[in-house]
C-alpha cells in the first residue's frame, strides 16, 4: 500500500511537470532502515546515509536556533536528492534529475505528510 502511494504521488507530480524525471524514491526510518522503496543503488546505504544527513542538518540548524527543518537537498552533478520529513519517525527520499526544486519540494512535503498518516 505504501509503495503504491509513493508511486502514485510521484507520478501525479511528474505527469504535470513533463521535464521532471524521478529516478527513485524510498521511505526510511530516522534510524536509517528502509521502510519501503525502489531506487538504484544499495537502499540500505541510501537509508543510513540520508538519515544521518538529516540528523546532522537538524543538529546544525538547532545550534543556530533556526527551528525545525522541513527538507534537505543534496546536489550532484546531474541529479538531486531531496529528503523530506514523513512524520516523527520517517523520511521520504527522492532522487531526480537536476533542476529547480522550487515546485517539487512542496509536493514531496505533501507526500511526506500523506505517508505520515499511513505510518501512524
């Protein structure tokens, strides 16, 4: 059910944004375990490293007193990886072709809230 929800949510957005290519998505626990997903590469490593990246970003932002983080984006040469909250215990990680994330991040955050409801 959760896998289908992720796929539908990403397809819903990518069909309205023809230029967007979503390479994969995975839902991970905040302690670095794969909950569900499909993507290239080793999902266990993706889960572990993205949960560490989010934890590090949250710690840094907390030290500056900026409040909660809603997402982080990692920029590679030709791709981006977005990590968004999916509730207090999970993260949604999506890899996309490199482009402006202004329109995509709100959609991923919305999908993260939907995933939170399923996991609750």
